[in-house]
């Protein structure tokens, strides 16, 4: 499993259709997810990209990792109030997603995956 890039149309189909249910979070995926809101020019974003690729392999079949280019998908970034990048949305199967901002070390990602997404 590789990190998957999302457009707004993909997001509405695979993650949540915030246009039809703007006041209610309804996750559409079949596995917990991490959504990385990034930009190609962002140094911290580039520094976590290989970590996310590693995690996509290590947690293959358990979670999905998506990337949203905030330059290309400005409406999507605005819908989630993205003001700084990288911003990472941790989406569990049930309950509300949680946002984290800034580059995180791999061990912090592992802890968030286990605590928030997989609830180990």
C-alpha cells in the first residue's frame, strides 16, 4: 500500500462528504486513515513524506495514508481550516478525527496510530 494522493472529488467519495453533511462527520472509509495536508514547497512536509511512506508499508492493511496538496486543493484545505502545514488529520473508524500540526517524528506517528486509529 502506498500513500494515496486525494483530490476534492476523491475526498468526498473515500473520506467524508462534507458538502452533503456539513454539520456531521461521517467517515466513508473501511480503514482508519491519516490525511497529510501538505505543499510541495514545504520543507517540514518533505521531511515527513518518507516517514509516511514507511508507515504505509508497516501498517499495510490496517490503515490508509492520504495526502492532500493544499496548493491544488485550496477549497478542501479551507474546509478543514488548514492554516499551517503540514497538518495531519487522524481519522479513526468511529468518533471524531483529530488534527495535529507540524512535522512529527516517526515514534509520535506510531503512538498516534496505535492510540487514536487502532486503539491498541
